[in-house]
């Protein structure tokens, strides 16, 4: 995706070409390593129909805040466009109806952080792309944002399911297993902590440990970062917000979860019909994000912050789900067996996370 930087050259902006009086499905995918973005299109409200590959009751809004995460919705319908906004994490499918006059409209993605005035405005075309109607002149937009836009509120999203209830009993702690994960920081080592333990990748992957006979949290490495869970039980996870480096977008592998309580000091629990997804923002101080899922997928599943260097700094745990009945039924190709040796043979410079220096 083309774009501009604060004080940089007027590079061409990305253009999404559309025709008037048609519906378009935009798959908005966060591809960033850190920042979250406020995404909108001038003059074009949208219907959100999917969050993190989970269908939702159509929800009308003008703007959406999207946090880091990854992967893509599995299928499309209507006319669709893949539109990746810079922010690894959450995904939304948005339906827009091109019912405005033939012209150019600004697509906006304002980050919450960045160098210079990046988090502040759209001056000079930064943080922008173009929605161009067929027949419009090849010029940059002069459109404006809505004065009082409707922001998508995660707590108002509803799953498109026959039974939308959250698993477990409809009260706090009404699950079979309840786990609170407190986030901290060791300022001497500059490592994140979850329940006072920093995740360090084990020399042998947790799945291979399980297949080799390790079954309990005491046997599985890394010590203190692996939580064994029983099969076919309801699990409730609470993660208080306000930790350093936040807000943190947490992603769970292996499951979509019900978001019982979204971020926000005044957020209310919803057990009747909470949205399902696999990346959730845990918010600022006062938030106590709560999720639930059912352990119907045996195996070791990663729960981690999707800000890349926070994961590298230990902000993760592993849920070992029914390790006694975890097995591998599919035989991987021979090339798969070469992945770990190939990775291990790479020099540290090829796998380390570094900060790109400012241009002179």
C-alpha cells in the first residue's frame, strides 16, 4: 500500500476504484506492529458484518478503531476488496454502498501513535487513501469527515448465531475454570510479566513436549507460562487493563471466544449475546476484559499480545488443552520437518527485532 510520511514527498496514494450504486465488501485488516487506527471513509457509513472471521448482526457505524492481530476472513460475498490498514490484528468486514455523487473521497486511518504529526491529522495526504468513483477526475479528495461520527462499539456487536449465549453461567466466575492474568513489567530486564512470569520460548515446542509424554503444567516448559486445561469445560479469562505499553491487543490461537466484557471502566458484562472474536483490546486502567471459550479443541494454544515486540518481551502464556488426549492425526510433509532446523541455523541478525533508524 502506498502512502506518505510527515514531511516526506507527495508519493501517490493508494486508490480503491468503485462504481456508483453498488455494494462493496471491504476487508479491513490490521497489519501494523504497534499502533491502532481509526478507520473511516468520508461520506460513506458502513455495515459491519464480520469481526475476526465471526459473522455478526449487521451494525451501522461511520468509524471503527482497529487493533493489531492477524489472519483473514475465510470467504467473501458481494463485490469485495481486500483493504489492509497498517495494524496487525483485528479484522472487520464492512459493507459500503456507493450512493454518493461521482467524486473522490478520502479513506482515513489515523494511528494512535507515530512520529511527527502522524497521530494528529491528515495534512498533505498522510494517513490516507482514495475511494474513487468511476468517472471521477484523477485528483486528490477534498471531502470532509462527518462532524459527529458513530464509532463502532465492540460491546454493542452481536453474533449471528441461533444460540448467541456465552458459555457458562450468567455471572462473574460462572465458568468451570477461572483464570485472572495480571500484566506487569520487570523494569530491570525490560520484560513483560503475566502473573509474575515472563514467557520465554522453550527449546522444544510445547506440542512436541506433549507428544513426547509431558502432560502437566509442572512438566511442560516454559515453567509458569503453561496452563493445563481440562477438556469440554468453560474457561473464563480476565485481563485487567492499564498495564505499561497498552492498550494491549490479545490474540488466542485455536478458538474464537465470547467477549463477556469489553474494554472500558464502565463496561457491563453481557452473557446473553456477546460478540465472538479472537483478538480483543484489554483497554486502559479500570478495564477488566473478560472472555470465555469451551475447551473442545485439544492442543497447546497461545494467548499473546499482538504487538510484536511485546510478545518478544514475554507477554504471552500457553493453554495446554487436554494434553492427555492431544495427538497428531495428519502426517506433515517432509519439508515441514526442515522448518525448525532451517530456522535454528539462521544468524541472530535474521530473527532479531530491531528499530529502524530515522532517515537522515
